[in-house]
C-alpha cells in the first residue's frame, strides 16, 4: 500500500469567506496560507516542491 508523502489541502468556503491552504510533505515541509493571493502562491510553491523534493522523486523512480 503506498504511503502519502506530500499533501495540499485547500479550503474555499464561499464568496465572503477567506480561503486557506496547507502544504505538507514527509521531508518536513509544513506551510500554510490564508487569503486568495497567498493561497494561489502556496499552490504554485507546492507544485514546484513536488518537482524538487527528494522523497517525492524516489516515489516516481520506483513506479
């Protein structure tokens, strides 16, 4: 059974509420953001992290 190495959790509750996001990785990464601009930046940063994290690269190499 594969284990979860990285995770991005985004909550966008509605029109007048503030969106939030959390980016975590087994390598120790644990970042969060609130507000549309910051959440979008965290999503982009999380995507870039997936390309550079050694733990995630090992999972791709094994597949």
